[in-house]
């Protein structure tokens, strides 16, 4: 219960959808508690930091607003120095890293990181979260699941089969990403510009230093994303094998004069939503269980934002589904 005696809301997942839903609920006076399985907030608005101090935005590359609501949000991030324009006019990136806006929004809210929610247990009005590390949180009046759809469906199935069934209809393309660092002289100047080549294997290639607010660093850092087709074909290979093959595919674009100092692959099994559910969010007022995420509306950061806001409105009884 919150100080005002209002039952609290648990939010599973600290990607943009979860953090935005939590922010709007907190602003309306609801007690919220976010649980995130990875080490911090951001989700697929992700930044990987290596032990050598290299940082790569290996998930979402930029955000772009189509609607006025998200445009105002990006403008607010920019006003706080959390985002800045990059490249073509209406593209923005987080500053100093892609996860910065979500991290800033989550700060100040109760957030448990580094442990996954294994199950939602209990009864309506008194839900509890069983954590993978053996801990428990709760009770909560409502639980909002903002994990990618297949993971959301698995959590919801025992307690909200209809919501789980709806979530399970979303379809994703995977993305294999490659994080590369080269000695400065290994790549020809100017920096590798962000490109979306029309290529069977390479969907995207960009140099981190071309983005605003990044520390220059001694190394030239490049992120490569494989196409959905190439990613599907190589999805179950080891990270080392993916790194070798994807580097070979990217070689014509890099024209590197020397081997990379750092080449690490990352598998995004649920990267880009190909078929969304087609509802702004899922919410069952009778049980206090709901779900949100890009997979409700489409495969972009803005879809996650719109879905998170819609779920907060639904919980507050303002419609929005
Ligand atoms: C390679 C790649 C490139 C992309 N490029 C772009 C782009 O350029 N522009 C764009 O707009 N979009 C892009 N996207 C899509 C964009 O990143 C997503 O649409 C958006 O970030 C999704 O936000 P979300 O909050 O719905 O989900 P997520 O960001 O995935 O957040 C879900 C969170 O739930 C957590 N979680 C899952 N299961 C559990 C559990 N059991 N317990 C606790 N926590 C859990 C996860 O760790 C994660 O942090 C890209 C995505 C990828 C992967």
C-alpha cells in the first residue's frame, strides 16, 4: 500500500514501455515498483559497456516521432540533455548513450534490477511476484507485464490466459548485432557514416563517434546489424561464430586496413516486431493484470511509448485500450 493507502502496481520490465507506464502511474499518485532482469533500465534502447571502457549502442539506433505526444517527449528529453538530433533532421539519439532517457526516467522510482520475475502468483487484489533469485515482492493490486511478447505471454498464461493468448499472436524478427572497435588508422576517414545498405546480410552499419555527446575514445567503434534473413539463418550459432561471419559480411563496407581490436556479437532474439497485436495495450480491470510493449502496436520505440502510456491510462480508468 502507498502512503495514501492506494494499492501498489508492479511493473515487470524497465524498457521504455514499462518505465513510461510507471512514470504516469506515479504522477497520478499510485505506488509503483519496477522489476528488471538485466542490470539496468533501457531494454532494447540499449548500451553495452565493455570492461575496457568501450560503449556501444547495440540495440535501437535512433528514435523518431510520428505523433505529437512522442515528439513532445523527445523534446523534453532534449531539453534535459538526454537526447540530441543525429543525422537526418528528425532522428534523435540518447545522450550520452541510447539508454540515457529511460535510465533518467526510472531514477527515483523503486526499481529492482538483476533478477527476472519467474511467476505472478496470488489472487486479484493481492498479486505477488516470485523472483528467479528466490525473492518475493508484493502484494500488489495490479501487475503490468512489459517484457517482449513471448516472455509476457509465458508470465501471463497461468493467471490471465486471455491476455497471454493475445500477446502470443505478436511476431518478431531477430537481429544479430556486431560490436567492433578498430585502431584509429585501421579505418579510412571520414567516419563510417550510418548506412542502411540494400544488402542481403547487412541491415545497418554506423560509427558511434558520429553520434552527439559520445566520448571520442582512442578506438573507432562501429555497430553492425544483420538483416532479419541473415539473423534467422545464424541465430543459434555461437557468438564467436556469428562475430566471424558477420565481420566477413561487413568487410566491404568497412574497408578496414587491419583486424578489429574488439569484435563481439549480440543476439536479439526478439528485436523488431513484424506483426503487432493491434491493440494499444492489454488490460483486465477485473484481475488488475495488464501488458504493454512495442509488440502491441508496432516495432519502434514510439510504439513502446504509446503502449506504456495507454496502459497507465487504462489502469487509471481513463480508457486508452
Ligand atoms: C537491434 C535493434 C535495432 C532497433 N532499432 C530501432 C530504431 O532504430 N528505432 C526504433 O524506434 N526502434 C528500434 N528498435 C526497436 C526498439 O528498440 C523497441 O521497439 C523498444 O525499445 C521496445 O521497448 P519495450 O519497452 O517495449 O521493450 P524492451 O525495451 O525490450 O523492454 C522490455 C524489458 O523487460 C525485461 N524483461 C523481460 N523479461 C523479464 C522478466 N521475466 N522479469 C523482469 N524483466 C524482464 C527486459 O530485460 C527488458 O529490459 C530496435 C531494436 C533492436 C533490437
